């Protein structure tokens, strides 16, 4: 008998995390898989680029919820996803990561008594001012199957009393990175169009704590303008909006050291990361990609859920101009081994597929 799985995704990193699973599920004729895109991210460069780059088929449903406050966005996703659950009656809902779509869809499924599997379970930054931390905790506590990327994540769940059906499978973002790294040469990417000479730094900023406070965003922009290397900044739409709101966009775009570009697709991002002298970011996924690509990284946050990277090529920097500059200088001078396979061997999706198949064949 076939088992119906719905994977629910909505934001940029979700598309990347679901890609290796979609590929893996093709090996299981007993899985009837459907993809639901909540529409949390909707710009072409925040959504379609990733489906194209990662050969993800057109989602079966797009809920088209768009942007709003946390409560409204989460509620709209829940209302729309509930209809899908009524119509499709899935045996399992898979959610990935820690965005509002993750929490909204897991909550709907759990209340219907539909099994929920959380991929990237157990991560904790221990900073509840981050909306993602709330999403992670809530999702983990209502999930039936918890696929952890690391041993630390397993321990975090254990500390909260979540012990059953917890599996350390490695990180699906490691799978997708290893699968796609070998494709980069065929893409014809070049740095010429970016006009960044020599050893450039690649930066991304989008965390609410950094974008929504004027003094933080201003400090970040000034620090980038004063670094010893040109900084390439693929700009998240949230950050563009807030730079404009705080009258900082002109200062940022006129800084000779700072090159602002639109968000790029996954493959181009890997190319830019792979060629950068240093990565400066507040992104969860990019810190880890820096580690996997053996690139030093400065993380513009006071904590991280990817704790294994700290002291292993990644350091946290407080949001002050001099602290960011000092951290960048320090990280470009030090050597790191990046040898430990903290995030698995690129077979997380394979392990997840096997565990799910066994779950359904067991008596
Ligand atoms: C969301 C996630 C965050 C994740 C990030 C990945 C939550 C609470 N946050 O943050 O964990 O790291 O996605 O990128 O779920 N916008 C557009 N076009 C889009 C999408 C967003 O213009 O396609 C703008 C809108 O002005 C919107 C703002 O960005 O209000 C924020 O979008 P939202 O999805 O609420 O949160 P992110 O900051 O993207
Ligand atoms: N990313 C991308 N293009 C960009 C910026 C990010 O492809 O312009 C990729 C990045 O390589 C990583 C993922 O998006 O795989 C991280 O997503 P994001 O930083 O938006 O969210 P987070 O990981 O912080 O939740």
C-alpha cells in the first residue's frame, strides 16, 4: 500500500533542504509524495531560482500566503494548509528547518493526528528573542519523528525530554552542497560582472535582530564599508526594505567598498562562497556552508545553533563597527583544518528515506 507524504516548504532555505529528500523519495515507489509551497517567500529570486537550480518540480500546491506579521502569516498558512490536509489526507507531513511555514504546517498536521517528521530537529541557539528558536522548540515538541543533523541536536532534545523516534541522520544541507558542488564548473559563473577585485568578502544579512534596529543595520553597513577587502552583499528583500526605511540605502549603495547585488540562486551562491576570502553572515545555513567549503566565517549574532563551527573557522561578532572589523581581520589571518565531518557524509536524505520506509513496513 502506498503512503502519502506531504512536504511543506515556504522560505528560501526550505527549498534547499527539501531538494535531496525529493530526489531520494523517487527511489521509493511506495511513497506518494506531494510538495506544498506556502508562498512565504515569493520573489523569483527567493523562490523560483531554487526550484530551477535544484530540479525541484513545480509544487503541487502554492498557498500564496505572502508576507505579514508573524501571527497573521502563521495563521494564513495554517488555514490554507488545513484545507490541503483535509483534501489529501496524508499519512505523514514533513517540515524542514525553523521558519514560520515549518511551525504552521506542523501544528495543523499534529492537530489532525497526522504524523509529523521534522528535518533539522533539535537545533537550539538558546536565544528566545529569535522567532526561529520559538519555531524550532514548538515544532520539535509536536513532531512524531525527529531527524537531527548532529549529536548536539540529539542531546538538546534529550534535555527537553524528547527521546523516542529521534535519529541523528546528518544534515540534508551537507547532502545538497556535496551534490551540487560538482555542477558548478558547468554553469559558466564568473566574478567579472561583480567588479570585485582580488580577495573579496561575501556577506549576507537578514536576521530581524540585525535589520529591524537602525543602529545595528547602520553599524553593519559602516563596518562593511571599512573592511580591507571589497564586500559583495546579495541583499535579502527584508534588508533592502529596512535600509530604505532607515535612509541607509544610498549610503550603502554608494560605498566604494560595498557591492550590493540582488539575491542569487543556490548554485551561484555556492560559487560566490567558494571563491570568497571570508564569509560574513547572520544566516544559519551559510555559516555551515562556510564550514563545509572550508572558508573562515564571521557570524553577526550573539549565539548560533551550529555550535560545532565555533572555534572551527567560525566566530561570533557583536554588532559594533570595530568588533566586526576586528573579527574579520582575525579570521582572515588564522588557519583552520575544517576536517571534522560534523554534518555527516552527505547521506542524510538516504538515511531518512530508509527510516521512513522501515517505519511503514514494520508491524
Ligand atoms: C524568513 C524566516 C527566517 C529565515 C529566512 C530565510 C521566519 C520567522 N523567518 O525570514 O528564519 O532565515 O526566511 O531567508 O519564518 N520579502 C519579499 N519577498 C519575498 C519574501 C520576503 O519582499 O519573497 C520581504 C517582505 O517585505 C517581508 C520580509 O521580506 O515582510 C520578511 O519576510 P519573512 O518571510 O517574513 O521573513 P524573512 O526575514 O524572510
Ligand atoms: N542563499 C542563496 N542565495 C542568496 C543567499 C542565500 O542561494 O542570495 C542560500 C545559501 O547558500 C543557503 C541558504 O540560502 O543555502 C540560506 O538561507 P537564508 O540565509 O535565507 O536562511 P537561514 O539559513 O538563515 O535560515
